[in-house]
C-alpha cells in the first residue's frame, strides 16, 4: 500500500506539467502575452532613444548637440521633458526623421506538451510446484499543442511621444535577460536597430521600391523533461496471488517563442510644423496610421515568412490572401 501511494505521488508530480488542455506560454513563463509584447515595445523605444543620443554625441564640435545627447543618454530624464528644438537645422531634420521610421513585430508562441505512460504488470499465482506468471503491458501517449500568432506595428514617433507612462514608464528600466525563457526579458532590440541603421547609413541599404527595410528572426526554444520509473512489488505469501509491475512516466514540454522584427526607414517627408512638434517636449504628436513606412515594414516581415518559413513546410501550402495583399 505504501509503495502504491509513493508511485501515485511521483506520477502525479510528473504529470502536473502536462495536465493543461491547451498549453499557453504564460503557464511556464509566468508572464502574460500582453506583458511580453509591452516589454519588447518598451525595449525598442529605449533603443531608439539610445541611437538618437549616440548620433548627437558624435557631433563633437556642436555644444548644443552634445548637451542634448547627454540629456537623451541620461535615462533619469523623461523623454517628454527634453526639448530638441535648439538643435541646428540639419540635426533637427535628421532627428525628426526617426518619427517616420516603422517597426513590425510578428509573434509566434508554439507550446507542445507530450505525456507518456508505459506500464507492465505481472500477476503471479503460487502453486506447491512453483509459480506461474501472466505478464501484460499497457501504454498511453498524449500530446497537445497550441500556437498563437499575432502582429504589432509601431512608428518610432508614436513609441517615443505617445506611449502612456503606465504602459512604458518614462524613464524606465529595461527588463533584464531571462536565460530560461528569453522572450520574457530583454531580447536585444538595441542590436537589431543598430544593425539596421548601420546598414542604411554605411552600406547603402536600399529597396527596389519604397523605403529600405531590414528583418531579423529571433527564435527561442526551451524544453523541459521529467521521467520516473517506479516499481510495485508485493511480497508473496504461499498459496496466494501476488503482483509486481513497473511504470515509466515521461512528461515533456517544448516552447518555441519567435518574433520576426521588420524595420523600415523614412520615405515620406515631414513638414516644418511636424518637425517642430516632434522635437518639442510633451506628447502632442501623432503619426498618421498606414504610412508608407508601416506598410513597408509589414511587407518585409511577410517576405521573410515566405522566404524562410513556408519554404520549410512539407506538403501542400495554403497562403491566405491577406498575406499576399501587401505584395
């Protein structure tokens, strides 16, 4: 009886991770999907501010540019309190061009749970002339999968000027790296943005039509596995039926978290009034929706999916018309 209880406890413990009907990422990460998205958007926002600061700090002969660069670099100063209008005309136009840049994030959260139980039981009848066994085995396999996909698109201007303080604190601290479930922490958006801007400025990044674009696919896979192999044995008593058996219990969970990031550079012009509005302190600025840059960033993500994702699928592929609408 005691051995039976021990087996039940072990089996129950291993199967807890596999008891969910539909596996969601927040069950293992402890972070809801909207919070994951907000952290990545806020990380992008901070990366934009950092690149603006770095650019101004390169203007070593311009005291005003250096002063504003240090203000941007100092995260203790909220962005909404920084006035960039004193910059020279050329620098104002360059910094204001960031407002038109766009970024699209295409998320895929794929969770799979596999729970297997392999069992064997051997009833043994004891006779005066010896024992006779009647072995049999049983197996139960369960597998469940849940895939969530969704997309967010931002302009740099809206991220910097329109993000509510309760959504993305200003000044804020980026979430640290999470080495078990990286999607819930910092995923390196500053590096992605820096690569995009470097290619645009120094490598003549261009497109056949529309603004230059850049995409990056970031994938994190985490797998957890638990096993147990308890054995049940009841001591034989003469002229009675005894049983012995063993059960192999395996519970495995695999989570693949993917985000495809697509950047698009400035293509449309801004009026002097829009430039001044973007550079002024406060939040009175809004980019019109559906800009050329937003459409280009979404198209870049779609092209990445068609080139690198659909090509790996076996069998026939059905492409939704909405995916092709931007081509």
